[in-house]
């Protein structure tokens, strides 16, 4: 429903993609998520490419994300999860799938969530 624009003018369909290492994305041929650049808007090639790129985002949903141990949609923390596989892929060289979330990142996210929850509870109890 919206575009994200990187500092270099690249157009993405998700805000997380704009934070990727753009040189690496191009080297790895991950441009199936890159619509083009701001200067491409309005030209006929952009219009042809738009629907194909849009189709690539349709699978970018939580039920396709997974860790080595489980599928993310089975996780009890799913509603609180703030992990983005696009960002993980950029930081993890061994990730070959955009949908794979390394277990340690998942565990860190759970610890942060539980710590925040405990802190808020303690604040409410002290009032």
C-alpha cells in the first residue's frame, strides 16, 4: 500500500528494505523486491515491472517466516514480534532465505519483550 524510498532514491515496497545494504542487495541479485528508483517513476518500463515486483511481496508475510526450530506463525510471541527477516538477511551472511530468522535473534527479541513487560508491570505497581 506504500513505497519506501532509500537515501539513494531506490523504491521498495517495505520500509525495512530501505535499510538494507544496497550494494550487497544488487550483488546478490535480490532486486526482485526493488521497484527501481524515484527517477523511474512514470516511465513505461516501471509500469511493466510494477506488477511483477508487487507479486514478489505477496509471500512476505509472517506465515512464511521460520527459525531452525519452528515456523513463526506457531510462536506465542507472534503478536509482539518485531523481527524483520529483511533486516536479518542483511546481517546474516549464512541466511539464504529471506524468510529465515536466526534462533538467537528470536531469543533476544523474546528477552527484550519480557523485560519490557516486567518493567511496565513494576511501574504500574509502584504508582
